[in-house]
C-alpha cells in the first residue's frame, strides 16, 4: 500500500481549505447581499464601464454559462443592464445600473476587510508574496508564462 498524503502539506487540500476560510470571511464581512463572484462582476463593470459577457468570462476566469447566469441574476435584481454597445450596435454589453453602482460602493469596504481578515497574520511582504505566488499558479494553469523570474 502506498503511504497516505500528508494533507497539511498538500497544495490542493490547502487551497480548498483556504477557499472555505475565504467564504466564511465573506459571509462575516459582506453577508448575503452578493456572492464574491457577483461582486467581481460589478467590480469589473465599474472598472471597464461596460463589458461583453465574453470579456467578463476572460476577466473573471469563468465559463460562458456561469457568466450568463450571473448576469441574468444581477439583471433581475436591477444591478446590471444589458444594452446595445455604443460603438457596435449589433453587440450587447453589460453595464452597471445606478443601483449597481450604489451596492458596489456600499460593499467595497466590506470586501476589502475580507482580504484583511484572510491575511491578518501576514506581514506586508508575506501578503505580497502570497498574492504573487497565487497569481503565478493561475497564470501557469492557463498555459501562460509568468511575468516574474
């Protein structure tokens, strides 16, 4: 029989547990008004001004069906609207509504606190290193070359 894996040193297990800690921190700080992924959609739209669903897929690293469902739920709540693009009237884009802007502004401080809760025991350098390494894992998973040496 092969030796069991020491889960305390198994990256996949640690990532899953970290996600659980993140979700608990999100529930504590943000509550149930938006999921972290819904918050991500609103945040991307705030930065971009508008985005196609394909652009949302790329920016959030989500598949088309997931983004379509997210946009539909956010649209039903009046937080986003699907409209014709100004430049190419054949194309639909998603934009924040006034209510979406208000909800996002209201939740930004709470979302920032989630990050603080997750990294409370880390130094600034450790926090930056954690973010750098997680980003590197994600870049490599997409088959891209990391920017750092």
